[in-house]
């Protein structure tokens, strides 16, 4: 084999190897993007209820029922704040490579009387990091009792739709809708929803996922 033929052979092999690596990368990316990452607090972490009875499990069951290839990874931790979520999200995005990120955070910030401005900055940064990774984002709207003061309560409530509009993402208008007014849907602490409430929470989330249905039902994640 002369030098020209050798160079041609090496070039063709390099191109073939490059195309193969690109194909593997594409397949891996498509597969990994079929993950929904849930980043929340006790409301999503099955606090005080039986394992496997929370709204996240109901979401998983619905996806399986409709034959979707999408899976759910629940990274929720009881007591989590927006600061804690921000500290964890980069590694989660890198490890799980989700196609959809669900952010259910901020309530613990408010219950501790933390700065709304800081909560907004934390949530905004998490949304931006998620979008930068290629994921779609679903933000969960939260509200707090009026005893925290009218001004604080209103600013906290308005924070979520404000962020959704600014960042161009989907919003669950109020995650606890249909639950907060029903005493029988709470655990004895009157803070955490019980098992009976999980179906309502799931329906609130599922309804907000309408824009994702074509993606969830596709044979391959985009």
C-alpha cells in the first residue's frame, strides 16, 4: 500500500469512527432525555405517607399506562429550600440529563420567612440552568397562609406566574388547589397532604403537562 492509499484508508477509517461515535452520542442523548426530574420538598417526597403512594408515583403509573417511554426520577427531599435545590440541580442535570424538569420549591423558604427576592433568584437560576441543559421546565405555583402578612403573601403568590412568564415556561397555577380547603386531606399536622390528597395533586400536575403530551407519547424523545 503506497502513501496516498494509506492516507485515504486512514481518513476513511477516521470518518467512519467519527460517524459511529456521533451516532452513539445521539442515541444515548435521546434515551437519557426521556427522563422527568422532580426537584421538590416534602410535598413531593411522600412525607408521612406510605412509600409509593405519592403523586409522583401516580404520574409514573400514568406514563406507563399510556405506553410512554418516559421515566421519572424523584430528587425531592423533605425540608428542601430553593437554596438547597440550587445547590443540587447542576449535578442532577449532568447525571440524569432530563428532558423535563419539575420544580416544586419555595414553600419552605416562605414558611421560614426568607427573602422573596432570594427565592426568586434561586428559582430563576434553576430554571435557566435547566433550560440551558436542553430541558423543558414545569414550575409549581405555591401559596402560603395569610397570617404571614398580606404584602408578603401576595408577593410570594405572584412570584411563580411572574417567573413563568419571564422565562417562557409552563406553570402549575397552584399545586395545592383542591386540597388546601379540605381538612380531611391533611395529616394531623395540618401542613402536609395525606394519601387521599395525592390524586388531586397528581391531577393538578397532569393538567399542566398538556403541552408536553405529544412529546411524552412520541416514540423517541426530541
